C-alpha cells in the first residue's frame, strides 16, 4: 500500500500534528526546541504560510497554518521538518533521524472548527501538566511572545458588530456615505 495522500487545496487552513521519531522527547531540550521554533517562524516570515497558532511539546508539534498560494501543505511540513533537521542534529551531536515521514492534519472549515484548534493548542501544555497557565508555555503561541498571522475572514467568528453586514445587513444611505467622506 502506498503513502496516504493529504486532501488539500489552496487557501484552506489546517490544524496539524508532527510527532518526533518513536515519540522521543527530543524537544524537551530547550536548545533543540529553540531551533525548531526559529525555523517554524523563519518559514512563516518567508511567506511560505501564515502561522495562526502553535505549541511545541516534548515529542510533537501542533500548529494551525494556511499554506500560501505557492506552498502546499506537504511542502510547508517538509520545510518545517527538513530545515530543522540539520541544525537540530548539530545541537544533538547526532545524525539520527528524529522526524518520521508523514504528519496528521485536519481541515478547519468554519469558525467553530477554528476555535477548537487554538483552544487545544492553548491548553495542551496545561493538560499535560507542563505549566499551570497557557501564557507560561515557553514554546507556545499562547504565551503572547510570538507574532501570529490573523485567520482568514471565513473562519472568524461572528461578533455583534459583524452580524448586520452582508446581504442581511442594512443598505447604506446617502447620508451615511457622505458622513464618512
């Protein structure tokens, strides 16, 4: 049986997990976690993907990202894994594989789906009893220390201010238009 294909399309946002080889807690070492985090953010800054949320646990990485128009989900994950491998092995002073092939993902379809991923990421360190409060996670977007990209419009939850927008909302009048001009 061949490798399973990921069902992806441009503009889709994904919650995903990449585990370390044989669930070894390689990212428990701060220097290794810092290398992986730097590569994750570097690829984001190179516009390979908007990064919405992440948490690095001792043996796996959770992230919410949207591949760019020129980057597939598979390429985004290969960048994260591939570009971190050599520097991590330098820190480990080893050439042993620490990323297995493949990853797990689920497409985020709407605002309700979107809230599940960040909530899971935010509280993963708390549930694992690594920290008492999500903001205490050193390698987590919940800490507030890292710049994140906004989620795309279709995944944003409706707020009271936005419920009157669109085909169901009021039609602007000439007075409103001239007042804003």
